[in-house]
C-alpha cells in the first residue's frame, strides 16, 4: 500500500472510530459502553471484510432473534423458570402427557414459570398445567409438526425462531432447571446439550430431571446405555452420572427441582474464586464436613464463608445473601453438582 493510501486508510479508520464512540455515548449506559462499542466495531469489521450476503443474513437474523428474546424475558428475570422437553407427538391420553400437565401445575403453584417449545404433545401439557400467565413458548419454524398450542398461541411470551441455535441458547440462558419427558431426536438434543454444558462448565450447575412413568423405562433404559457404553469405556467420568436425576412422577420431579434451590441459591465465578450464594447461613460443622468431603474440588486453600465480593456489585438484589467461596479446579463439574447436593442437605 502506498504512503498516501496508508494515510487515507488511517484517517478513514479514525473517522469510523469517532463515529462509533459518538453513537455509543448516545445509546449506551456507561457501564456497558465497552461492550456496545465492541458490537459496533464488529459490525464495521464484517462490512469491511466483505462478508457474503448469506453470512450477513445469518448474523442479522440471529441478533434480531436474541434481541427480541432478551426483551420478552426481561420483565420476568426475577422469576425462576423450568424448561420442559418431550415429544410433540404424545397424545393427551398418554400417561406422560398427564404427568407433564401435573408437573407444570405443581411448578406454577410453587411460583415458577414454565418454558416449552410451544407446540403440541408434552409441550402443550406443560403449558396447560402452568397456565398461559406462567408460560413461555419458544417455537421453531418448521415446515411440519411444530403447530403452536392454543394455550400460548396469542400470548406475548410466545417467540418464533428461525434457527435452532438461538432457540437453544434461549432455553438454557433463561431457565434454571431442565426437565425431560420421553421424546424423539429433539428431546435428546436438548437433554444432551444441557448435560454437556453443565459437564464442561459452560453452564452453571442445574437440576436435569428425567421423568418416566411408574411403569415406564424410557429414561431408565437410556441411563443403562450411558453406564454400559459411555462410563464403562471411560468416555465420561463416574461423577458425570450425578448430573441427571431419574424420577417416576411429577411430584418427584418438582421435589428435585425445588430441593436443588433449597440452600443453594446461585453461583458466580470471580477471578480464581468460585462464589456460591446460599439462602441461609452454613453452620461451622457443615462447613467442616464440606471441606472434608470435597477437598478434591479445590486447587488450593479451603472452602470459606464469605460476604459479597466487589465484583458482585452489579447484582444488588442478592448482596445480602450469605456466601461460600473456594478455588474450584474448573474440571470436575459432576463433583461440583454433588457438592451442591450435599450443601442442600443442611
């Protein structure tokens, strides 16, 4: 590039940077200005790199779908939500349909909201139980099978997606528990994704509940397969089997979900510290036992009582919650789930 061209290029970049900074100052809160600036800069880079029209369409649609998702969920961020998955083909006469409907009802009575794919079968059952006021529908546009059920059809909390990946992100980001009824490829896709994200630390620990009927063996047989082929061949660790929980009734499913958030409230990583917020104080005796039983989770040091760390100042609504902090190894997430289960035994 010639000297004059280089100078012209630098001037052009500076002009773009100044324009971006001006836009950011107009539309962004100061605490988010760095991220908004990055978003604008990324868009300019994509344009400069002459991305194909097809690539731009993918990016544009994905960003629009996520923006709309965040807007719809924002007023309900303070309410815990459970994602229910299962076959769209399950008839209303099936035992699993009745179970899913009862589970939705039980969770709504406990103050939770229900998120399903918004279609028929198990998805409709979950919405029927919870009622439209406590339901979200994340519908995927398909040429077949994905009819929207009447409970959520005219609801403002129904969102339509073109892409599975944005829809799946919404399910994980906006829910606090995953409950799986018998279903096809889609159900397994969502279930295995939930397990994978928790197992690898890409999602914080959550209840992942597999619901069979009293005489059903759908998930029981699946767990046998996992133990026989994945565990036996060392494709997963023994502690990974603690991530899903098998139950036989909607009442048991409700108990598993609510118990998970009995003492444990939430988790956040702050630098090298893993901070676990609790709904009540942990006794010194319980803390001593946790340090004894879960020493292997730590890089060094001990599990300690703590108050809110400075980095948690952006979550003012939970500043007063008691905390535990530890230097978790960020590898054995199945053991971290067992730690939370043990904490909830307090």
